[in-house]
C-alpha cells in the first residue's frame, strides 16, 4: 500500500508542476514517466495475483493512483510533452 501511495504522490506532484517545471523533469529524467507508469501497472495487477490485497481500501488506493496518473497524462498533454 505504501508503494501505491508513493507512486500516486509522485504522479500528483508531477501533474501539479508548471509546464516549464514538467518540461525540465521530463528532459532531465526522460524515463521517469515511463517507469512511473510501468510500476503503476504492476501495482494495479497485485490484487489479482495476491487475493489478500483484494480489499476495498486497496481498490480505493488504486483508484487514487489511476486519478493521479490521469492528471499527469493530462498535464503532459496540456504542456505538449511526449513522455
């Protein structure tokens, strides 16, 4: 659950950055967004692989993660950045 929170917080942080700040983040760490998305995909599959994680609070955290990633994708698009 901590990993989900960490990834969601990082995505939300990036989504709230100005276009200039986001461009610098993407330029300086070109794989960060891709890695973030990949790690999020792995985390989202965990409840399927570990039934003990298929609980309402975990599903709620994963929904928050989806929201944060959606906001990040929107920010990247709005800023004209491909990442």
